[in-house]
C-alpha cells in the first residue's frame, strides 16, 4: 500500500496571520484567508545608511508574492 500524502512544504516566514475577511491576492488573484510574514535583514550597504537594519514583508501563502500591507500593533 502506498502513502499518498502530499510531501510537506516547509513553512515560509516567521508567522502566519489570519485575515479577518478573506481577500483576493493582488498577485495571483486567488482568494486568501491568511498571509505569511517574512523578516528582512539588511546585509550590506556601501554608504552610511539611516534606513532600518530589519523589516518585514507580507507574503501570499499561495503564490508567495509580496503584498502591499502594513504590519502594526494597537496598544
């Protein structure tokens, strides 16, 4: 008997967030109900930079396209 389970895809990013309302991904046009958060690390600059050393991007879980979104907290 063969094992027909799909191979596990390693998770991308640091976190997964559920959307309060399902939305259409602007990259793949599919309806998504969650997004992944991926951390950015500045590796190299050739000048003195006032830009942050770290950041985050929001990624579609289906196509892994970078989405336009804001990640912020409410106190």
